[in-house]
C-alpha cells in the first residue's frame, strides 16, 4: 500500500510540475530572450523547465513523510502503524500538490528576482550607452 502511495504521489507531483512548466514556459522564454544572447537562451530555457520538474518532484514526493506508514511511532510490542485509510490518502495527495507548488513557487521567485536585477542592470547600461555621444560622430 505504501508503494502505491509513493507511485501516486510521484505521478501527482509530476503532473503538477508539468502543468506549471507549461504555464511558465512563455514568460521564462521571453525574459531570457531579453537578457541572454539568442544562441544560448534556448538552452537556459530548457534548463529552467528541467529545474521546475526537479524542484517540483523533490518538493512533492517526500519519502521521509511516507516512512510513518511503515515504521511504528513507538517501539515495543504494542507498537502500531498509522493506517492508510481514504482520509490519509486525501491528505497525502493534497500535501503533495501543495508542497510541489510551494517548491516551484520558491524556485521561480528566485529566478524572477535574479532576472529582474539583471534586467535593471541591462537597462542602466543601455541608457548610459544612449546618453554618451559617440566620438566617431564628431
């Protein structure tokens, strides 16, 4: 039963990461098009898609959380395992969705903050370049 729960949480986490990666594919690509030269921005975009999957799966599928279903909470003869009933299934699937989205949200927040800083730096250099007269024009 725990193996089934592990597989189900993996599938749910993968689907959430897939949907999120698809939703953010164009915004990520347009930001990278603006900041990075054309010859490598596609590779960076693909890397970001990969990172969404890795962060989503590692955030959503928490194996140490599933250990409570195979390891007794208290040692001894009367030790009991937590039962995997329908309520626990619903709770674990909900936790998987929320944790997957939370992990991806933090990763994207870091990405967007870094790219915002890079965008501001690019704009400053562009405005300075426009403001200084070209000595060849004299």
